[in-house]
């Protein structure tokens, strides 16, 4: 999923990379905000959490936009 947020700079060339990485048998995912979330025991768990994280961020952005901030 790729979308431009209102706070993102104008369009540029974007390169996709794998959001999930494995460190010592544990899985993590990176965010646009520069954080590394995890650990998760399986890649499946990390992938599921990526989707939930994106959903929470979209919901928070909607709340922020409706509040007029």
C-alpha cells in the first residue's frame, strides 16, 4: 500500500523495499516514521501487524483531519 499523506513532500521517485526483516529469528517491520516494530515470532505475525498498524495510522489521520488540526 502506498499513498501520499498531506504532510509528505511533493512527488518524487519512490523505491519499495521489504518492510519486514528478521533478526536472530525474530521478525520486525519498519514504518515510514522510522521506527522498527516488533519482535514477532513469525513472519505471518509481523505481516498481520503491518496491516493493523496501517489501519491504526489511517484511523488516527482521519481523526486528526476531522478535528481541524
